[in-house]
C-alpha cells in the first residue's frame, strides 16, 4: 500500500499545481501541500525523502 503520508504529500503538491493553474484557492492549496510535505518527511525512507524534496522544489517554483 505504501506510505500514506508520502502519498498525501504527493497529492497535495499536485493539487497545489492544479490550483495555481486555475488561480482558485491557491494559498490554501499551497498551505495544505507544505503541511503534508512536512508531516511526511520524518516518516519516510531515503528514497521517499529525495522524492519529497523534489516535490518541495516544485511547490517552491509555484511561489515564484
């Protein structure tokens, strides 16, 4: 089944990207994604942590 927190973080970043494209509820989606990434990080293995860092970079790119 995989790590649920990791899955939630990935989905939250994808939702933030979609919200950014639609310009609706962007800030809320960004906050949800940031919280999900933070929650997931400590409960993941090294491979998942690398992927979470990539997701965090994608999220930061949305803010620019």
